[in-house]
């Protein structure tokens, strides 16, 4: 988690486990900008460290999507 939290523009991280498919996880990272994720973090040594720690757990390459909040009660 610190590898993400110290990254430029990272505002938080959550790991979700699917109830119906317990082998499926969703990692949700809140970034200030897409560039903070795709350029700053993905080109960092911390990203390489993270991938080396978790990459062998992936059954297939992870699907990466960027979303924007449409409705929130927070």
C-alpha cells in the first residue's frame, strides 16, 4: 500500500474481493489525474516493485480502466 500512497496524485486505495467469485479482486486507486497514474506512477520504481511483488498472482494481465464519479453519497 505505501508504494501507491506515496505516489504523486494518489488519494487512496481499496482492494475489493468479489463475493460470488472469491478468486476475483478489484484494486481501486483514487488518482488526482489519469496522468498521475499512467505517467508518474507507471514510470516509477515503485510501480516496478509493486508488479514484482504481485505480478505472479495474476491469472491474466489486469484490466485497467479509468472512471469518473457520476453519483456519490459521500
